[in-house]
C-alpha cells in the first residue's frame, strides 16, 4: 500500500568562492568567510545542538562546497578568523562605551559583544577550530545529509561541450568530500542550479544518485513531469532530479515580497561602517575606508532612509510567526497535491543558499529553529513529514521519466547572468584553459616529481578560474575589481605553466610560491581533466 | 537585454526584434530611439513579473559584499585579449540568443585584412538538423569584432555557426562552431497530458512562471526574463 503522506525537504547550500591571500597581512574579502561563520555556520550548529539536546528530530540536506571546505580547514584562515573575532570584540567594546546609557542602542552593542564572544568561545574551545567535524557529527547522527557540488561552483551549462571540464569539476568535488567525510556523496548540488540535458551522464559516471533543478527547468522538461514539481523525475541516465518548489522559493528568496523584507527584521545594508567617522572605524576595516563591519542597529522599516531602531525581541517573534506561515502555506500546497497524487507521497523541495539564513536574514536561524520545532509536533493538522532526499528516494524509488530543460536559478532562468557585456569575456579564457588542460593530460600522461606538481597546479588554476561567483560579481559591479583580478590571475598562472611545459622548463621557486598561495585541493590529480574512455 | 547587446544588432535585426515584440516602429525612426523603444517595452514586460525575478544573484551580492576598487591592491596581471588560433565557439544564452566568440590566427587575419576592400568577414548561422545545414542566414561582422549575440528564430532547434570569409561571391569557412540546441521557452501543453499532470503543473507554478505560451492577440516579448 503506497504511503502518500506528503513530505518536505529542506536543502541548504553552504558555499563561498576561494579567497585566501597569505601575501597580505589582512585582506578585506577574507571577511566574507569570517562573517558567514559567525552569522550562519556557528548559529546553525548551535541550533542543531539545541534541537538534539531537546530530542527534537530534524532533517536537512546540506551542501558544503569544496571551496568552503578548503577554507574552513585552512590553518591560516582559521587563525585569521580568531584575529577577526578579537577585532570584532574590541569594536563591540568600543561601541558599548560609545553608546553607554542609551536605552535603545546600548543593548544592541551588547548583542554584538555577546555574539562575537560566543563565536570565539565555540570556534576555539568547543570545536577546536574545526567546524567541519561538527557538521560531520550531525551527519553521522542522521540529522543532516551531506551533499557536494562542483569543485569551484562553476556554472556547468557554459562548459557542456567540454566534457573533461565537467568531469574535472565533479571528480575534484567528490574527492574533496571524501577526504573530509570518508565517503562519497549521493547528492550533487548544481551550482546556480545550472542544468543542461546531458549533464546526467556525467553525474551518473560518478555514481551520484540525485540532484535538484529549477521549477522552470523541470516543467519545461520532456516529457512534462507527470507530477509537476511534487515528485523528482528520473532522467535517462537514472539520476533523480528533485524540483525546487516555486512557492517556497518566493516566500523566502523574494527581496521585495519575501519574509526577510519584513519591516521589523534587521536591515542588512545600514551598517556603522558607512555611518561613523572613518578614523574611529579604521582599526576594524582592514585598511578599507568604508565597508561592512557587521554592526547594524536598524530595522528594515520600509523604503525609507529614516530607519527605526532594531528591536531583537520583536524580530524574533516575527520569525516564529513567519515559520508558522511558511509551514501553513506548504500544508495547503501539500493537501492540494495529495488530492491528485493517490499513489505516492508528494514532496515539496525547499533549497536555499545557507548564508541567506543569519547573514542576510539575521533572524533566519530563528526561523529555521521554529520551523523544525513546529514540524516535530505530530498532529492531524500537520500532514507534512520532514525527510532527506535519500530517505524520500528509498521510499519512492520509482519516479516518472523526464529530462529537465537547460536552466538555472539566476535572473532570466537560463544563462543570461553569465553571458552579459560585463562578464562574457571570461569564457573565452576559461574554456580555452580547460581545453588546454585536457591537451596537457594527453601530452603528459604519466608524470611524476616536479612536472606532476606543476601539472596539478595548472589544474587547480583552471578550476579556480571557472568559479561562477566571479562572473556574477563582474555583472553586478560589486567587488568587480577583485573578481576580474582573481580570474586574470588564475588564467595568467595557467598560461604561464602551459608555456613552461611547452618550453620544457619549470620555475621551481615561482611554482612553490604559487602552491603555497593557491593551496586548494592538496590531493589534486591533474588527470581529472583527462578524456574519459 | 541591454543597450550594449542591442547595439551589436544590425538595423534590420533591430526592426525584426521590434516587430516580434509588437512595437510600432514609424518609418525612419533613428537607431538610437529604436533601441530605447525596445528597452522600454522589455522593461514594461518584465516589471510585472515580480513572481520570480528575485534571483539568488541578490544574495550572492550580499554574501560577497565588497569594497569596490582598492588602488594598488593585488597585482594588475594582464592576460592576452585573444589566442593565436582560428576557432569559433557558440554558447546558449536563452531560448532565442546564442553568444558566439571567435579568434582568427594572426597570419590569416593579416592576409584578409590586406584584402579588406574585397573581403568580408561574416557569421553564417545554420540550423543543424542533420548532416547538412537546412537553413542559414548571415551576419556581417568586422575584423575587429570577436564576439556577437545572435538572435535565432526558433527555440528547441539546433544551430551552428560558421566563421566565414566572403570574397567575390565565394564563401570560405574559417572555423565551424559546436552545435547548440536552444532550450524551450514554453510548456508543451498538449491535449494528451492527463488531467492529473495538468492540475499539478498549475499547482507547481506554471502560470506564475509565465510558462504558458501566450495567445496570438497577447503575444509575449521575444525574450523571457522570468528567472527563479
């Protein structure tokens, strides 16, 4: 007898591009990592611990991208994170002094002091500077199901005609995952949910079982998915493609209508880094005159510059209400879908970038906690069952056949975000580098020693240049200077290696210095770019 | 769609695009105003598609909130503008646009630039239905061009692009691109779909995502922008 009680799966993609600049004493963009550790990853783990302690069952699929794993396990960056926290605690103390006696703002300075002090205590003492192990712990306990994604979050559809580039992204990712967690993942997160027909063959070749595609890509698939977005579809290569739920997407992603836009939540943009005297902020901004400090005292309020002060307790209450509303809407959807799906369990798939919770939407972790708590209450009013994707597939192994259409979750829904007058120059170089890397694997099939080292570094540089994040930043204009330099540096490094190999020379000192700087994927084997038989 | 991309189109292509977008174009309308009209119509068309335009690009910007240009930071490394090879690549952008880029080896380039009076460089876009192209059209480009956004007539069909030199009514192919298959734009709602699927597609958001092909009298713009 088929069980058709509806399911819901939450998926969090934790990812940052690789930014590590040991040649600088401080590098502003390394703070991207530090901010999300403090605001998203540590609070997530804190919530997981609390739920476990209270015996509240929860399930979540989590992606820890290979670049993020590389940074979280890097000694230098972990040391710098502690320095960052010390600096933030110092700024919080200054803020407490500056705001002493102010009934509205002093408590907010206290909040940041407590947040950064707690982060330091947990990161250093509780986790021993290794939060990857903490995620692994919850994975082994069965609370979270870990997935991987492309090695450097490349937007795969723009490399569809260079199969070796696709394989290199997948294979390097699987090795990175295995090195950290001791086993291969079953699920593969498509960077930017970028899918193209044919990708499934590559995923299948690495024994991956499932992935997630956009609603649009799935609905435009061939044939139309029998159960709409309420069931994964099975591709010809036997990869299950789960389908992102459009309603769940809108509720949270929408910058204009989504929950995070509510007036009581903390405003992301209004930061003392842009309000206070630069000389006061100078010791805390890594040599940058203006930038985000993380100290934000104002609520979203509305479309006005005249913001209201942030009230954490009101925002917390709202986050709980939003969790209830979110679930209520999903229940309505589930009931409607169940009406048509008598023979199988409808599933609502809710994938988000992890950093949306806590970093952008400051109260997002409270929302998630309320979501899990409410889900754990068994009553007739809540027909939904929280599952991981593997659990769903093991209970529903047979899925309707369909091939999703070329698609992504970026603006436009296809490849528009990566093919724009501001960033389309990138592909000329990254695709050429990937093709030349393939050529090198043929020219140098069995190298060892110095030549193997240089070939491995060449492979790292190609992967780094392929990161989809840089092209997005070029398009948005934010951090575009850094993005352009990152791409050019990797392409330059690759081209230099290519020329050295052609001239049968190796600049050992240069290579050693580069290996130390761009030390991602220490186990790299350049054959990941080799043509597959 | 932006003015930069549109400026790459010929006058004729702009007029065809405007026609497909149901924009009235008076005789003699200057090119710059035609581009403005297309952009305006396009923005009108997308402004009410709020449902899914809030794409994760927004979060990427927040997650990676940066500082802009910091003078002197990071070495300004230069890389070649192009590679001394002759090739052309085609990449799908969306159901109706291909992004093509190419290089021409210096020796070939010099040879034809010397004959610029009599030689023209062109892109020949062909529908790749089998072994032989079945339909094609040309876009004339200059020797300084190295990329082009190409508007193709039909989603769900395959195309390839030849980089050609035309001289004295003879056309020589310098390079041929990979074949690209254009994605579909609209749901194929045929009467064969069972009621359960039709209902679940609606519940899945097919209408809000504008995946239903508009009727003739209310035709949508040529480029769909609803992301997710």
